[in-house]
C-alpha cells in the first residue's frame, strides 16, 4: 500500500518484528501484560523478574524469549539484565521500566528505610537501567525506545502513598531529562502513567475504591494489563518515531475530571 511521503502504512509501523525488548517486573500483573503484548507485536521479549517465577514469553518473532533474574536495587542488577539481552541476541531495541513497588505508609511517619526502599526500587533502578540500555541502543544505527511506567499518582498523590507518588513524579521527570540527553543518539524515552488496573480479587478486597474509580472514569471501567501493554507497544513502535519526553495517561479519562 502506498502512503504519502514514502512512509510505510500504519499497520506495518506498529509491528516490532526483529526487535528485542526488555520488560522489567514481568512477573507482576502489569508486567506480564506488557510482555505478552510486546510478543504479540512480534518482539523478542527479555522478561526480568526479581523472585516471581516467570515463563519465557513466546510470540511471532520465532525466537524463544529469555528470563533474567536480578535485584534491580543493587548497583549491578540493571547492567546484568541489559548484558543478558545483548549476550543472547546481540542487540537491544526497547526497554520497559515497569518493575516497582507500592507500599502504604503515612507520609509524616515514614521511616528512612521505607523511603529509601521506595526510591531505590522505583527511581534509582529506572535510572541505572536507562543508562545501561541507552548506551547499548546508541551504538546501533536504529537507536531504540525506552518506556517508563509511572502512575497517575505521579501527578496527584493519594493518602498513604506519598512516598510512592514522589517516586513516580521522579520517574516522569527522569524520562524528560533522559529524552533530552539521548535524543541525538536516536533513543526515545517516554512515560506511560496507568490509572487503576484490574487484578484478581481487587473488587473483593477494595470494593469502595473500585466503585469510586468507576464512577469517576468516563470510560466506566478499570484498566487491564493489556491496555498498558498496548500503549507500550505504540511508544516502542515506529508510529511514535517523533515522540519523546512525553507522558501518556492510560486511565480511562479519570484525570480529565475536575477536582474542585
């Protein structure tokens, strides 16, 4: 199909065939969804896990996926994940910084260890992974794409999640700074900020919160891991070739509602 300016058709641009993508935290609910959608788009997926058992993700690439176990809060953990991808496949085209934690603690009573664990896991690990991955991508003529998974709470803190919100606000700004730094090397860095994502048992464990979310959501439902995965596929694809330093809200429109 011919398109203007000699560009490929959108159906071709969204495919990730031949590309190698690392997804951190692939043992979790959202991470598994991202890994599955990357594989469905044709990518060869390197799934990172800290401790959860994870099966290699197969897909249309024809190459078996890889699972890498590493503690990303250690200085060498992020490099280990990137090096494993390069050693197995010889290249790295995408990174989704999804691994993170969300604990509940009063902001005024927050202890130093609680603060340090949150920042180390959600922000410092993201920085180290980005450094390692961007360095590898910059050596490739095709460059690469990095996606940080933040949260709507990075802009609007929730009670008991102050330290989490601070870490995710840092992730959003980190993507902008990294986009500025690595753009000349052909490396794009963007953010996906999810809203409330469905997981097994959430409606039973938090009926009030789920109900309030649905009332506030113009699209009337919780998100799914696949919703987040598809946003990541888009940002890693050639359809997003001129997008970097951007935050994509994937929240069903909740953030469009006024708070006054």
